């Protein structure tokens, strides 16, 4: 991570002689450091996070936390003031916080996360306290929290016992929470927020409102209400000029949305605009109404919220993680990305019970036989995308002459935010045609954000999964090659010929191609004979 986020309470807010209390607080802060550092936010991700959120923590220059200010009347203790803080790595690429970020004034906009906790009664005290700690850490990082509880097994939500556990879990770590009663109305098919100020007032004071799955009906009787309906009502009512609903966090022992290609695992990332219909149909076919309802709730909510908002479904155990494993809630806040890329081959990527969801990017997929000069394709925008991504001018006439009659498939993301152009190529020595990835382009504005590259690459692999596979080449010095290596099933360094000016590395997604050296040679033959259409470097 490029900037170290430091707890303002380090090493202790109070300099008492109670060493055990001080040591406990130091260890709490140490857990916080490690949880943040394990999120491994890149320089770009940290900059994006800092530009959006105003953490309730100090952000000093790299080199460690600032010394605490003693309370009035306290006698300084040199041994404590000079004590070396817990070791933290020193990162290069320092991001210097701006004056506005360092300001201790309350932010004008409340950045809010709705946290739905399912089956509260089945969560152990140890895990629930871990969840409470994580919610407190999210607050310290600038994200306000509102909690919605969901547990049909609890018969009487009016009993304090039903909510005391989550209250204690949150307040154990110095945060304030309050159970809100009377804010919701349930008129049959319509659940609404009848008194919004009961929820808004605690948020403005930094208190976490907790809503049980109950509401008052037309007769003022308290009735059980589906927590998904409550989330729907909150999403419709809360966002305003002063409240930005940035995250929907569902903690569910059943984990994220199940993925058929990941046995016992969940989808890593769901691009709702592209994948909602197919995933919803698969869940309905499997009779998985629980996950389908969660997916529908996320889809309805994210369709109403800004594109920067996202949803996360994970287990309470994962949400309680501290130092040994990456905490998905904190990682998501800092990076707005899944724990690992969704376009990695399932055989080599780890299993996960966490699913990140975004309203996402729509895809247009054009079949074999399409021409780049077709009226459905905005050729100037496509050319602009290629030139922006590669930083070189495209010889359009030369390029169209080479590829326009042999397009195998074309994928365009959003408003030409990304694209993959796949062509049919034929080895000069004969043999079967080769499915060749001719151009893979992502606009600079979309690089590193929104998962455009992952969405396009994954869709491309799925589009051609019934064919032999895809082959492509890249200059050996290309900085993107690490990304390609992680997604390819095999690679081959094309031997440089005496008259060659460029050294190429070849990649493919074909299964078991290593069993056929002849086919590899045909791949190499195609890659060596492709004439580049990119010319001089463009001035940025």
C-alpha cells in the first residue's frame, strides 16, 4: 500500500500507568495496521480511496504515526513517548495527503455502508466480536455504518437479548451503536422508512444504527419484515446530497453467489449488467432461492446507486478476519476490487466465499463474420480506443485490409472503454485455422478501475471456449505480460530471426496444447507473420 493509514489513538489516548490497558490498546492498533496493510492497495488504488473518503484517522507522511498529544494536565512519560511503535513496512511511492484530507472537520458527505447480517443467532460470540471490530475499522477509515439484522429463527425481536450481542460486539472496540425502533413501516407489499430521522440522526453523530427485521403495520403492530425488503427501502430513501450510499455488505454464513465452475466456491466478481440474467436463471434452476434473492436485492439497489457503489457478499468469519488472512471488507473499501482477479483460470485461482458485485459495464458481443466497417460499430471510437490504449497511431487502412474479412469475434465494453478483436488466421504451411487475439485494448481512463480488462477477457474466453482456444503475442518488454502470464495456459518465446526488430512472447488459452509440438509451431508461424498496423508513438 502506498500510504500508511494510522490510528489516531496510537499508542494510547490516555497515558495511565495501567500497562495492561496500554498494551491491549497497542495490540488493537497493531491488528488495525496489519489488517490495512494486508489489503495491499496499490498507489493508484490508495489515491482513489483518499480522493473519495475522509478517514477518521490521521494520515501523516510515511515513516510512522505522529506522537499522541497528551491530555490536559497529564504528565508526559518519556519512556512511553519515545517508545518505538510497532514495526511497519516503509513503502515507496509515497502519496502525500492533501490539507483537506488531513482536516479533522466532519466531512460534508456521509459515506455509508448498509451491512445486512443474516442468521445472527448462529454466529459465535468470537466471530461476532470480530465483525464488530471490522465495522469499527471501517468507520475509522471514513465509512459510516448502518446494520440490518436478518434471522427468522429469533421469535421475539422486542427482547433486548436479540440485539444485545451485536451491540456489545460493536461497542467492545470503542464504537457507539444504537438499536432503532419505529423507523420502518410495513404495509403488506410496501416496506418504507416512516421516520428517516431516527436513522439519520445517529449517523450524523457517528453512531451505528441497528435495525431489527421488524416494522409497524397499519394497525401499529410490530411484525416480522424481510431484511431484503428493508434494504430495498433504505436504498430508496437514504441517498441524498449529504449521504452517499457506497457499499452494500451482506454477511451470510452461506457465503457469496455460488459459481458452477468453482465447486464449493463463489463467483469472484459479478458484472450485473452482463451476468445478472444468466446467474439468476442458474440459481432458479438449482432451487437456490436464498442466493437468488440476495442477487436480486443487489441488482435493484446498484441500479439506483452511482456506478462507484458496489456490493459484497461474504461470510461472517471472513468479515471477522484480522492478521492472518486478508479482510474482504477492508480490502474492498481501499481497492474497490475483489480479493483476486475474476479472469484468472479457475484451475489456478483460490477458492473464495466472497463475491463482489457492481452494476458494471454492458458488453456488446459481435459474432464471427462481423466487419469493423459495419454500421453497428463506431469505427472512429474503436480506433480512438486502440490508439489511447497502445499509445500509437493505428494505420486504419492497413488494419482493415488485413482483418476486416476474417473477424472471429468482437467484444466492446461500455462506451468503448475496452475491446477485444479476435481474428481467424491460417498457418502458411497449412493446418487448421487459429483463433488469434489481434487487439486487446482498455482505455486509459478505465485501466485499473471497474474491472474492464477482467470483464472483457473473461467474456472472450467464454465466447471461444467451444473452439480450440485463443492465441496472441506480445512484445517481450510489454509491462502487461505479467497479467498475460497469469491467464494463459501456456507461453512460448518466439526465436528472433536475423532481420527481426522485435522480440515476441506467444500466449495461448488452449487446453493440452503442450502435447502437440506441431500445433505450437503453427501458432508460432501465425504470430511471426502478422504485420503490425501500429505506427509511431503518439504524444500524450
